[in-house]
């Protein structure tokens, strides 16, 4: 059987041309639009049933239905071959060149030749196809074709800066407001700016083009306003261990074509569920395709001057949908590592360059996908220029404890403890290692020894916290709301999940560093969320 795969790009490079929210959306949507046109061309020659990836619903092909986001991924794999791929490519590029030419002519009010735009597009865009004969039983067709596409994507081309400037002009369209893509998807609705996204969960009616003036009015008129509302979250997500799942599916499946199409459809339904969560949070989705997500969002929801949720909760909600629709459906495959989804988040001030925020979010996603994956890696760049990072494992009790703790109001003594954590490493290492020391002393059963040593360690942490927070203000807080108990519980959970006791001295130091970094990152994030001054 012959298979064909098509890939398009360069997506990341094109996103870096954008400087505003509407430009980032347009740069991303351009590729979704391209793949949509390619898909329409393909199904004139190939039956829809022959397409293995991606799953495309009839709604996605309807011009009258607008999701306000790109849903088409950058790859397509199907059984069979096309009669003339170059002719298909020519038609698709010509169509895009026509849209760009018309929009720029309206903007610049000067003549710009379509054939010039088309020539540059053909050179700039990566639209490549690979066809290979794969005999039944000789390998996983999707896996093999994906490898060929990866090789194709490495062969990127360069284009003159004059054309990238032209693309930037198309994305921005300052004079006439919006390009054809935005007009078609959003109709007459305005596209949200960074400050509008950052404050979209606040109840206000302020309309002001100047962002500095906007925030001055907001601070005066909105009781729930906090400095956090001057920050925006750029979130990138990607599925973990998807390649392993496809490999195992090829090994176990009696009808691979049916099962891979079913998997693709499940990814599609997950993307719709994720889109619903993002929209409910008043975020702005940029791309939602299967297990690959990119969106802008407010950082926290504040009601009656209390923090209800933060972006960590939203990512975890999306992860929960992934678990229900994907992870739990493939437990029978008995994978070494379950499919999960990881997130890279960059939170930055509203004046911070958006292209840099995108880079940092992408960098954080790479960190989240290290080790056990299924993580949220967070970077916060403050107005002062200071930044800090944290990585949280979504499947750990410590993460749930942290997200619950974030709802509590900050205490005046909190910052003092947070900034002293670095000096407490040795003490925490000693307490965290207690289990092994107790085992050497106890000559009882393993289960009893383990139970006792765990309690001993936690008791020591409790004693430390009681000694550290021993002033009247601390005791009063403890009686009222359990604020300090929550920090203690977070510490205990971290040292239970990353146990130092059975590790070597070198491993202990590494685990202790990890625990301290997670605790410090979580507390810094808490402090940032609740700050009353910039």
C-alpha cells in the first residue's frame, strides 16, 4: 500500500514575526488555513476514509461555522497518492497570495503585484509531500511517514527580509484594523489586546486605547483590581508519549487504520473540550489542534477581592479532559508511560515583547517534558525585570495542595520565610533524610519501621515550623485559617513524593534541591498572585 504525507511550515519562525496579539493569531491561523485548503484538495482525489491523520469533522470544513481559532494541524497522512501535488501546491499558494495582496493593497493604498507575493510565498513556505510504499506487516505506516516528514521539516528555506516585512504588515494591518482571516472568523468583534486579555475576568466597562490610561482608570474604578491584572499568561501545551502510543497501537491493533482514525477523532474531541475551557476562562485561543495548544489567558480570577482560581487550575482542568478522553481509553495497551499532556507557561508584564513571551513559553514546555513529563513549567518575568521559574507535577498531591493554598490571603510574615528558604536547605535535607536513619535504629518489621519513620520525619517538619513561626502573629494566624498548616502540609507532601531517605548522598542533594525549588517556586507564585503593589 502506498502512503502519502504532507507537511507545512515554518510555523515557529512565522510566529516570531508577530508583535501583537492579533498578529500572533493571524500568523498561526495562516497555517491552519493552508492545511484546510490542502485537505479540501486532497478529498477531491482521496476518500475521507483513507485519511489516517488528522480527523476532520464536517463542521471544520463549513465556511459559516467560526471557532475563532485554527483547528487544522500541520501534517496530514493518508493512503494513496495524488495525481499532481505541484499543481495542488500552486493553487493553494496562489489563493493565499491573492488574500495577502488584496489586504496589503487596501492598507498601503499602493500597487503590489500578486505574482511577486506568490513568488516569495513559494520560496518562504514549506509545503512538502512524501509518498512511500509500505507493505502490510513491515511497519507502522503513521510512524514511518512521520519520520519522513520530520526530515522534510529540517530542510527549511530562508527568505528576504522584504517579504517577512510584507507578512508582518499583513498580520498587523494597522490602518484598516484587521486582515481577511480575522474579519472572517471574528466578523465585527474587535480582537483583544494584551491588557484586555489580562483583565478579561474583571467586571468592568472601561474602553481605552492607551493601555497606561486604561490601567489608571481600572485601578480607580474596579474594586477587584490587583497588580496581577497587568500580566498575561502565554500557554503552550503538548501531549506526552503520543509517539509511544501510536507505536504500541501498531503492534497490538488488529485493524490499525480503524484504530488510528479512532485515536485521531479522540484527539479532535479533546481539542474541542480544551477550547471550551479556554473560552470559559476568557482566554484567547491561538491554535487548538489535537494535543497541541497555544493560547493567551488572564493569570487569575479575583472575586470580592479573593483569588478563586489561577492559570494553574485551568491547565489542570485541560489535563483532566485529556486524561478522560485519551489516557483512560488506552490503559489496555499497557504503555510504559501513559499519554499525558504538559504545559509551558510564561507570565509577563503587559509591556513585555510578545515574541519573547512566546519563546519563553516554548522553552518552559521543553522543561515540562523532561523526566516524568505530565508537568507544568512556569516562568514569571516581572515588571522589574526579575524572573523566577517553577516546575509542578500535575499528578502529585503536592500540586493539589498548592492550588488550594493559592486561594488563601497572604500574611505579612510570609515573604520573610519564603526568601529564607535558600538558607534552610541543610536543615530540610537533614529532616527529609530521617526515614533511613530511623530504619537503622529500629529492628522491627519493615511496615512498622516505615510507618514510624515517616511520622518521625513529618513530626520533625512540624516541630521546625512551630519553632520558626513562634511569634504571636503566627499563632493568631494558625488559629484563624490554618495558613501555616497549609505550608507545612505542602512541605511534607513534597518530601514524601521525592523521598531522600533511600537515596545516595549525591541523590539526596539533588532531590532536596528539587523539593526546595518546587516549594520556593510555589511560594513565589503565591506571593506574586497576591501582591498588592508592583
